[in-house]
């Protein structure tokens, strides 16, 4: 597995990294420069984001076209947010306090931002190519 996406926690002490084909994420403690044990998050996670309060980590997973919601304290997936066909492939995800904003730059068709509380597929969208 190799690093694909990174996101710094608001405290500046925890850097989250996704591993793509490894299906995991890991956290680096920036004070001690130590890497924690990788934890499973989903199929081919690329994008990663951390909530403003640092309690949740979100990974955009390509083949499963979903976003994993990870409890930062336990490093376990609390739920998956389905996004529809090819919506988070090569996913980069930005987060605001109440919404996830999947990247729109890959020509895969539009994807609306998602309320963080969504626990079901929100939509099917047309895709390019």
C-alpha cells in the first residue's frame, strides 16, 4: 500500500493518510513522529477529510462509491454514506461542519454535497466517458 490522501486534524497533532489499494488509513502522531497501526476503512480509499472537531474522519472510497465515516477515537467505521455510481471514484472530499463535498474535477458527472447525517444512497448521477 502507498499513501494516497492526507488530512490534518484540527489539533495539528494527527495526520491521517489513506492507502488506496491497501483499503486502510493510518494516523501519524506529529509530536512523536510515530505511525499508528493502519485500520480498515473501505475499498481503495483515496480522499480523506477530518471534521472540524476532530472526532470524525471521512474517506472517499473508489470501487464501492461511498464515504466511510470513521470514529477518530476508536479508528472504526461507524457507517458508510453511499453516493451512487462512480461518484467518489478517485475521490477527494472536502468537509464543512455539516456537509461533505465530493470532488467534481474528474469528469465523472456532478455529485451534490451530502449532509453528514445521510445514511443511504442520495442519488444516481450521470457520468462522463
